[in-house]
């Protein structure tokens, strides 16, 4: 089953990459022409660009780390930037994601960071690895976010981040 899920992940990767790339030119169009009156959500056909757990003002971390003091989170520019960073989240959960195996997640949640590779009973997998190279840390986070379900779905993920450590 694991081999089939790895193949499934690989087959979905081009769709994920297309979603990731499409959010850059489409975010301004969506925000300017397809925002609802309250500016918190998008109308069809751009709902797929939204995040499923936050409106277009972003999450608390976004608001404190990226929005300039005194700037309105629902300004046009801030909503566009939020979608540039997180756009396509709904599609990654609802279209490409998998159904959460709730009992499995509860059993393993406390040990989430104890090993880099997890496989649920249906073969969905998660590889999360931190690799330190000098002052840089590379985070590899690919598979399905088995410990981050929203609305009963685990997000398809293909994230590689490079950070400079404080040391």
C-alpha cells in the first residue's frame, strides 16, 4: 500500500506545483475582482485559493510577523500577500488531501516529533526531517500532513524550507 501511496503522491505533485505557481498571478485577480463584500472570503471560482482555517486576514502569526503595525489585515495588499504565502491551501486539503485516520492520529499524536517518517493504516505517509548544514537548517516536509488535519482532511504537502539558525 505504501508504494501505491508514494506513486499517488508523485502523480499529484504536478497539480500541487501548478496550484503553488498559479497563486502568484491569480491572487491579485481574486482579491480585486472576486472578494466578498466583507473582504474575508473569495467567491467562485477562486474559493480553492483560500485557507480552510483562516479568512483572508490571515492567522495570528501572519498578522504579528508580516503585517506592518497600523496596517489593516484586510487591506487589498495584505490579502494578496496572504494568498501568495498560503494560497491553494483549500485545494491541498480538499482536492489533493486524504481523509484523516482519527483513531490512528490520536494514538500517535504525542510521538509526532519522535521520528521522521510515518505511515497511517491506509498507506498515507509523512516525511518530516530537519537537516542541519552549518548555520542553515533544511526542513523537508512531504507526503500528507497526518498530524495537521482540518475538517477531517490531511493536507497534501511538498515543502522544503531553508532557515538560518540563531546559533
